[in-house]
């Protein structure tokens, strides 16, 4: 029996820089993926509780070299939440399969539908765990115009995802250590709304029985991570946040405990060395390359390809940690998390 938590990261007025593979400093993502969150969290855990504690923690996870075991916890990637007057909107990645009752003739609104990369929990749950897609949904997608009469989708916040944050490029100056020559460059930062409708990031945390024993330490490490900051440009104060470690709200309980599903959709990145063609049968997925630098050296981690959030499989994916240490690095293992967290859904089968 697992225990679920919902963790909210409130960045307030702080800027953040979340890099991605293939994206330069000029650009930034608006969220942190599960493997990056895991790496930052475990690194700060090691600083707080020292080497032996983090080694004992990592030994509990299944890896590419030690595939057996139940992970002490699973985390989703972070996604945007937005505080409204009477409620909080939680955005989830749209699964890569159509919801039940989705029409075959979708030419009139397909472009609008495809732009909905993230859905408010209310609509996500109705489409993928409830009554499904309706003719009213189709008509609203086809005819929606900002500023006009709002339908059910607009009222739920389907079209307001971009209002939660803004991304800007700020000028910075690099100074050559030898010549003292200066060079101007630009870095992309994301700032979440902190005034009218405060926004931030949240993630889901699933603790096993073993993980429950570590909950206090994990929460303490996350508080410290908030003080240190997550993402890039931390020396400039970017990425700092405050956390709310919450029991899973009742409406979320219904989502994670949904028993009528015929597929599972990823809320995190997912990697496993032993994936079979049978597992991929009837799946819909996208692949994301993951890489990056090793913090204490000038070496890059090995590149690894993972299934991305929103991918859909007929069986629940599990995942493992993968050692991405380059051959020339000998200090310790470097793990990237492919441990998956997925939610059950009901999709249209053809």
C-alpha cells in the first residue's frame, strides 16, 4: 500500500532557468522534468545526510545493473498550478491517445485540440476517467475566441495555461578571466505569476512502505533545495522556492485510485533496458533525449533516451535508474532517474 503526497513549489517573485537538451541559455522551459528533480533532490539529500545515507537510499532503487526492487518513492515531473479565486487549477500533460467518444471527423477543431499540451485536472479527469469527449467540447474548440462567452472548457482554464507564467530574456555580462574583456549575452528566465492568480509548480509523490520511513528526511532535503534553488543561474538567486508538502486532496485521490482504466499515461519520464515489443503494442509515445553536465567536473553525462510525459501504454510502466557516468569519471556513480509515475486512464481503442 503506497501513500501519495502533493508537493507545491512556490517561486514567489523569484526567476528560474530550466534548461533542456538542445536549448541554449537564451531559452528556458517552464517546468522541471522528473529526472532533473530527482538528481537535484538526491544531491541535496547527500549534502544534508552525508554519503552513507544517500548510498543506502540509492540501493533501494532498481537500476540497469540491479533490476529488482520496489523504489522507496516515485515522483512525477513538475507541472504548473494556478491559484484562482475559489480553487486551484492543476495542469496535467494531455495523454497521446484520444479520449473516449472522440469523433472520427475532427478536421474542424483538430488544430485547436493538438495545441492543448496540458489540461486542467477537471477536464483531464472528465475526458480520460469520466464521460469522455462531448459534442459541446468539439464545438467550443472549433469556435473559441478569447474574450467572448466562455464555455465549459474555457471556464475550467483550458485556454489559460500561458497566463500562469512569462518567459523573458535578460542581458548578462561575461568577463574574461585573463583579458578582463566583457561580452554581453542573454539568458532566458521564467517567472510565475505572483500577483492576481499566483502560480508555481507541483509534483506528485508516491511513497512505498519503505519510503514512508524516509518521508521526514525527504521533506527536509526538499526544504533545503528550495533555499539553494533548482535549475540554472542559481548563483544569481534563480530557482529558489518554498514548498508545501500536502496530503493528497480528495479529488486527486479519485484520480490516482481510478480502477476502470484500460491504459496508463506517464506523468514522469520513463526508462527501462528490458522493454519488449509486446509492451509497446498499442502504445503511443514520444522520446526525449536527456543529458547534461556533471556538477563537479567539466564532463558531460552519457546521453540517454527516455519516454516522455503523456506517453500511453497498455500496462503500467515501472522504470529504473540508469548509470550515466562517463568512462573518464571515477569518483562515483551518476544516476539518472527513469523511475516512472503513471496514472490509469480510459482511452478510445480502435
